[in-house]
C-alpha cells in the first residue's frame, strides 16, 4: 500500500463505520474500495469481513441484558446460523475466483435491494408466517440465510431480524439482540476461516478497521442529527449505480 491507498482506506472506513451506525449497508461502500486498491474480489470480500468488524462488535454490548435473558435459547439459533455461515465461507474459500467475480454485480444488486426493501420485507415475512409459522421451516430459512451471510452477507441483517421475531421473540429489542449476536457469530467464524485460508489482506483490513471504529463511534453519537431519509436515498442510488458499473465491467 502507498500513502494514497492508506488515506483512501482510512477515509472510507470512517464513512463506512458512520454509515453502518446510522443506516446500515456499509459493505456497499467498503467492499468496492477494497477492490479499487488492488485486492482481487474474493480477497476483498474476505478482508471486508474484518474491516467492518468494529461496527458489528460495537452494536452488541447494548443488548447484553437481552442476551442474558435469552440464555440457552440462543444455543440452537447460533448453532444453526454458525454452521450455515461456515458453509458459506467455505464455499467462498474453495470456489473459483472467476465465478465470484461474475457474481459480484448480482451480490451488490441483492444487497441494495435488501437495503431498499428491508423494512417491507421484514413486515411481509411476519405477515406471511402469522401464527402458523413452523419452527422447523424458520430454522431451515435461518440456515440458508446464514450460508449467504458467510459467503457475502451484505443486507442480511433485516432477514435475521424477521426470523428472530418469527421464532417467537416478538419484542423488537430482543429480536435485534438475536440479529446482532447472529451477525457477530458470522463475523467471528468467517474471519477465522478466511484468516486460516490466507484470504485476508491484513494491512488493508487493519487500516480500514481503524477508520470503521472511528466512524462507528461518531455515527452513534450523531445519528439523531442526520437526515436518515436523505442518507437512505443516497445509499440506494449509490448501490444501484455501483451494481450497474460492475454489470458493465463483467458483461460488456
């Protein structure tokens, strides 16, 4: 890395951390920049898991009271999601890098759509399942979603939130605690697997982590003063534009 790359990664890390704290969807910003500084797509994706780790970790402590109350009820949820995440991460490790490169625009588009339709999707899932939702089916859905979470993961939080509520944890804060615990489980398992597989570019990850921690802290402090509607519109436009650029690069 040269000085310009360091400045870019640090700056984007700050933006991504603040972005995540206020509206979510930081991967739409951080992942492309890691590729822009020269990392291959698979390495950029693996590195991104570590680069945005502070934003995920800092979201967990406020929910420790809810997690303590859940106690052993978390064990099957984290077990199913952890196995799914490991499978997703393993798929990334063993897959042909050229295949992942082709998938990049589709993954960015899916992440953008999840960001845009997140709340409607969550409400729709709850309405569709109603009181007839089978716990077995919900755990299968959690397993499948976790595979995506371990493979790429952007935008998966809204589905995890809905699944937590479908499992009977109707209180929003409890469901959010489950979502944050599951996302942290994804991150820890995936980072370990990617690290052992040599896919993480440590200097780039560490640089962006510093920025992510700074941005997450600042974003948490100033979130109430930011026009979230305007920010979500900006994220949406950016996500769709980015998807279009990568579709052009891959298929033109």
